[in-house]
């Protein structure tokens, strides 16, 4: 390689390193611009929890130790992507009732042994009714608008939560709760 080419290569490397450093440390805001461009990490939610979260999304309140914080995170940033799944999610995984070895919820296991199977059915039903597949991702605000448009009270009761023992009670308040959740996700809440 000619001496001039070597010098140019060295200069280019030095300039590239400077630019990298400038993006990270420049006080004029390059750093925040770089961070803002980073994609948001998806929140993993099982199908039936999309509906269990309605109250917490609408009101910002929940006594559930692991569902509440996830709902708060979504309310604070409605653009966060939600990845829909069947089975364990970001709410079950840290929950005191989740049996990691068996991959089941132990909360009502003795009284209602069918609950886990029914929850899995509701997960699958919810994702299917939305026209999605397990693993698909959509922003929280868009996802809840989609739920509102596709899941009427009838669809909620007869297709999504048809296997759940609580459906008759839940269906009576469904419309008000989805309305409130969509409204809450129209803008971020701290
Ligand atoms: S483990 Fe059971 S009680 Fe806990 S979040 Fe999951 S379904 Fe709900």
C-alpha cells in the first residue's frame, strides 16, 4: 500500500473513532438521539392476560403484584411492543403462584383443576380472534384498538373467554373496561 493510502486509512480510522465517541458523549444531544433510536424491548403477554389487564390499564390501579407493574409500564409508554404468547409471560414468570418446573399456575389448582387448561384455551382463542399468531408483536396502543374493534361483548363471551368459569361475571363489564383501556393508552401516563 502506498504511504499516502496508509496515512489516509489511519486518518479515516481516527475520524471514525472520533465520530463514535462524539455520538456517545457529545453534549449537543447526539447521545440522546442515538438512545432514542434504540427499539423498545417487547413485553410478553399471554392471550388471556390481555383481558385480565383491562382494569389496570384503564384505572392505573391493581392489587396484583406482577400484573400491576406490567400494566403501569404499558400505561407509561403505550408505544411499547407487546408480544402475544400462549402460556408463561412477563406476568406469570415472576408470580408467586407460578410453578416453573411444571409450567402451571398453582393458585386455584386444588379447587379448580381445569383452570390451567382453560387459561391456555383462552390464550389461544384471544390470539386467534385478533387475527394474530403466537409470537406476533404489536404496539400496546394499536393492540388494544384492535381488541376493541374485533372483540365485542358477544365475541368476548362466546369465543375468547368461553372456557373460563368467570366469563358470565366479566362479560357484563367488558365494554366499559375496554373503552377505558383504549382511552388510557391514547397518551402516556406516568
Ligand atoms: S401464575 Fe397464575 S395467578 Fe400468577 S399471574 Fe399467572 S395465571 Fe395469574
